[in-house]
């Protein structure tokens, strides 16, 4: 499948859809409807769609709870005691890690705090964190409160690298230079693998190399990268990472998140951490002894017994994602995003009164399944009209519309229909 001689018309898009090897996955998701017609859905980067099989998966666990009560921990169809082990293979493959380097637990921001408890341990010499400017708000609050928690001053400890004056993207060289300039005091580089606002995908491998060269650690928030782009965290030598599962992974609102910890930290029982009983060596957990003996690897960071109902949906979503396969998803994603960009340009060119500036990177290797459009003109009105007419897109102040063409369930035809709607509204 290749995108040659692109045309902004339904015939072309339908041909592309017919050649799409993963087109059938669309049927496995529930699309929201307006007046009986399916919405054009482009906010899978905020909340992915519901897998149809989620109902049965939750029902299974409810039935096992009804049938077994507490015995379900060991006698349920999928015993709850080690339920999370069903995710290991898929999680490891999606982030490019060894199986003992990943685990599903908690929510994203909670996990970031736990990872910082282990990997941000400022001392007199090393206390600075380099992060991206305009990080997702929760990450900003997390960073600031971590610094304050250690009795330090965020102004002195947090170094933000942002786009240069008049630009929308962060230049990698500016990140590398910030690392070099602060290398003596640097504790940690912590960046979103893909920036939620611009859709910029960072070179995590090279950033990690620079961080290590400066004697610091490197961690990433993969909320927008997980299930969106191919990752090789272990080979890139990334120290730690965390993600949520309700964006590209479709595991449901607020569903279970996940972490990665490189084995050089995770397999070391001395690595400091905030602990709970679910991270305790599972063969001895129910001896209920004092003195903490962690599970080896990321599992040793678990705190609580697992939220099985949320995890039931996570299981369905992970299985679907891995059945489609990250390679095929990414290949389609690159084309969908390029096609959307082409359609937006066509529309921009034919309407001199409104213009859309794509602030996401032009280079496919520096973006995932997202285009952020800076609207010059009446952006909020346009957004409201789109929603009313059946397209769900995302609005960010002051004037940005974010669109995520998700390869698992969006089609090339969706993009043409969206373009036609956009055309109609601005004409
Ligand atoms: C979506 C997102 C979050 C959300 O955090 P939760 O703890 O899951 O509510 C945090 N950080 C980034 C970068 C995100 O994109």
C-alpha cells in the first residue's frame, strides 16, 4: 500500500481503504453516534474508542466474582492474583523491553511520582531536571511538587526547553545543549516521548545518550507514544518510562497505566522505591512477614492488588493492538497522517480567508498519528461547527485543533468526509 498521486476525493480514499490490510479492525470498536450516524472520530489521542468485546470481558470477571468471591484470586478463569502477567508479553513488545522491565499498575501521574521517588534523588551536586516547555499540565504539577517535596526551589531545579521565538517545535540541538550546559548539576532528563500539544516525536535514543554522557538519568512520559509509534526502550537504554492505556490503547477512561524500568535498576533490589505488598516476592507474599523483599524487575514497584475490572478491558485492547501489530499500525498511520495533511493543505489553498498552519512536524519520523492545526481566523467557531456537524476533534487554547487519525479504526474515507465537512463549514 502506497500513497501515490494523492487525490482529495472519496473514490481515491475508498481504493486506499480496500488495500488496507488492517481495515477490518474498525468493526471491533464502537463509534459514538449522532442522529443514528457515526461520528467522524479523531480524538483517539484523548480517549480511544471502546472495543466491542469489553462488555464480555468485564462480564467474565463479574461472573467469577459472583461465583467465587475471594477465591477468585486463584480460581477465577483468569486468576486475579497474577492477572497482570497476562499483559507482560504484549506490553514488552509494544515498548521494546524485556518482560521483567514492564508492568501494568495504577494511573499515569501516580506512576510518575513513584518513578521519581526512585529516580529523582537530588543531592547537593545534582538536582536539576530538564523537561520540555508546555509539558502536559499533570506532568508540570508532578515535577514541581517533586522538587518542592525535596525542599528545593522549582525555579532553580527545573530547566524547561521550549521552541525558539516564532517556532512551534523544539529543536533537538537545544535539548542537547541544555544537557551539556547543565551537566554538572543535572539529575534527570524527563520529556514526553511525543508532545501532547504539537505531536512532536522526540529522538529518545539520542536524548538518553546525552543524558547518560552528562551523568544523569533519562525518563519519558509515553502517554502519546504508547501504541502510536514503535519503541525500543531497552535498546535505547532509557532508564524509566510510564504511559496511560486509554489513549491509543483503547482500554477505557482512566484505565490501568503502565511502567517500564530498565533492568539495570529494576533487577537491583537495592534500588530505592516506595513499596506495597503487591510488589513483594509473590512466593512469600502471603506469609505477611515484615521486611520488604521485592519481586525482581518492574513488578517490584507494584503497590496494591490489581483493579481487575479495568484490567479486563486492558486485556481486550492489548490483544487487539498486538493482533493488528505495531508495524502494520505504524505503516498505515504514516499514510493516514500524510493524507490528512494533504487534504488540509488542499482546503487551505482553496480558501484564502481561513488558513490552517500545521504546527506538527512535517517529517514522518518526527510525528505520530496527530496533526495540530493552528487556525488563523475564527478557530473556536469552526471547532463548534465541526462538533455540531458530527466530527469529534480536540480544541486547545488559544487556537489549536488537534486531529488524530488512528490507524486501528480510522479510514482514508473518514479523512475525505472530514475534509468535505470542513470545506462546507468554511465556505
Ligand atoms: C494524557 C496525559 C496525562 C494524563 O495523566 P493521568 O494521570 O492518566 O490522568 C499525563 N501526561 C501526559 C503527557 C498525557 O498526555
